C-alpha cells in the first residue's frame, strides 16, 4: 500500500522523502518496484488467478493451498503448492478455518430429568406456512 502510494506520487515528491515519511526503506521500495516491473503480463497467469477466485468461491473459501494445487493441476495448470499459495495471496483468497465443535450439553449430572409436562408439539401448516400448537 505504501509502495504503490510512492509510485503514484514519485513525480510530485522525492522518493527518499516519501520513504522517510512513510517509514519504509528506499531499498525496500526499489526492490518492490523491480519485482513489479520485471513480471511480464501473461494471460496464463491471469487465467490462473481467475480460476483461483472461482474455485475459492465455489468451495465457500474452504480450500487451502494443497487442495487449490490439486484443483489447478486437474484443470491443466501444473503448479506447485508454493505457486498455489502465491496465487491465492495475489488473488486475496484465504481459507476459512473450521470452528471447533463445542459441546453445550452436560449429560453427566446427577439431577433428575423431567418429563414433558406441556405435551406441546409444533406442526407447520403446509398451505399457509403458519405454526400451530397442538
């Protein structure tokens, strides 16, 4: 974010001044600039990014780099796990972590279990969709 700001405003203010104000090193900015400009814009890379976004959306963002690698390999893109990880990072795709199952019922107690004294059952009326107490 800071590096792209410096790139956009390099004609307005000196790069060294911007780096000092934003708290980054000039060496870090220039290495960013070199990496950004040395990467060729190829259509295959963009296709892989689009596939990564589609796969992530269809899996509800549950695929990590291992499963993403297998999916891309099945589509005909021979990538490694690290390449899949980089593509996911570039496409801003993150796998969601599963929540741990939390047990909320304590069945190991010595207290009595009471009967259903209300004898109420809920039934849904199919035509109107309203609930009936019986």
